């Protein structure tokens, strides 16, 4: 951890809590002295007492990494640290799994450039397999967040080179998902060759990690990576299409440990003469299988062709409401999405 840490010039004012879990709380807000600039607070003091020491360990890793990357554009800037939390700058952008940059080779070229800059600073990110840690900024550039698992190296020894290689391999997995046609022969070979530690982790460490986080702590760090929409989702969607008073619906995945880490959030649009609470009650009582979360509204955000904005509803389902403005593109969609976000039903956070 750096010897001298920055302190905030004025108190932090919370606007929205983005996420709560056993390792703390993440909120967006601003400083009293600067209401126009967004700030992210990771409040470690809100973590569960049994894991607080470990939560601070993760926070200290992020503090150390951000301190080393203070001159790198595309990663949050460390703004301050106190006895309760760390504070970092906000980067506007949409998560990779929401923006879905299909065929966007320029983005992945910029992502590789950013990753190399991070490595030149002696930092391995260690969590690039999660698409939610990659952002696409409004100008199409790459940005990275969530450095809790990052490691800062003074020398680029064998361990650093190994972790840097894994960072690159995980970036290539994202490229394969959205830009497969542009993978080079050497990139395809790297994807096919997991390192020995990676293979050992998948066989031994990861099952234990999942048992502890999901089984003991009832917590999942995923953002809905297992596609339940291909199983329960198809049945739910077919039934919702026949429900009286329902004029539209969108199903989104969200982190939900009770269902192997993934839940189904149903956004249901009802007719003007229908009562949303009554529709929610009827769906919950009669639908089998049923969504894990149901929110009935009078208007879903829609695009120019009249189709529901699944990208905006996905952000609401996973409590990334701070990204709505950068993704919406028009005031009508943003207004409809914010009205839903204000009453969202994923109780890992609440608008204050």
C-alpha cells in the first residue's frame, strides 16, 4: 500500500447506492465542493464483520494499483482514502456485456493498448474475464474498472509475466465473444492454451471459491453469465405473452446466489387500465416457473422502431443505474428508464 494517500478536499455526498454485498457498499455521488463531478465511493466499513479484514485487503490492492496507474487514462483515478472507504473517479461508459460491440475491431485494439499501458506500470488486473469490468466510453474507447484483485509488481519476474499473459488471454475471450472474425492465428493459439496455473485453478481453487462465496456467504461476483434465459426464460416469456393486460415484457439476468448465481428479472409493461401491483401479484401466484423479480410498469423505454430497450433494462436489473445516461441516447428513453430505476426491485441497493 502506498506510504502517503490522498485525502478528500471536502465531504462526500451520496446520490445513489449502486451495489451492496458482504464486502461493502459502492455508491455514486459528489464532493460538497464540486457538485458537478461524479465520484465513486467503495465503503469497506459497510462490509460484513467476519470478512472485514479481507475486504480491506481487497481495497488495499485497489488503492495500490490505482496509485501506480495515476497517469494512465482509461482507469479510475484515486481521489482519496479514509478510515471507512476509498474514493475514485467516475468513468462514463457502458459495460461490455451491455454495449455488445459486435464487429468493433477498433474497440479491441484500444483495449489491448490500455492493457499494455497497465502492464508497463507493473500492474496485472487479474479480473478481465468479467465483461462488466470493461467499459466502452461515449467516444468508443476502452476503460477498465474494479481493481480489487489487481497486483502491483516492482519487477517483471515470472509471476508478473504469467499474470500479464492471463490478462491478455481473458481480453481475447471478450474479443472472441464480440469480434471473433478478427482473431489472428496467434490469438487463437493463445486462447486454446491455458497456462498450467489457470488449469489448476479451474480444477481445484475455483470450486472451493464458489462453495465459499455462494454457499457460505450467499454472494456471487458474477453479473448473470449463465444463460437461464434459454431454459426457464423461454417458458416465462411465452406465458407473459398471453397474460391479460400485459402489453410488453423484457427478461434480464442479474446476480442471484439462490439460483446458482443468476436470477431472472421480469420487466412487465401493462395496459393503462391495469394496476401494476395486481399484475405483479397474479404473475407471482400463477406463473411456473416464475421470474425471481417482477416489476410491472405502464411504460417500458423503447427505441425509434418501438422495440423495448433491453440494454437500459439490463443496466437496471444489475443495479448499474449510473450508466443509463451514457447509454440511453435520447431524453424519452432515459426518462422512462429512470422512472423504472427509481422503483427497481433488486434489493442489493436503493436510490437514496
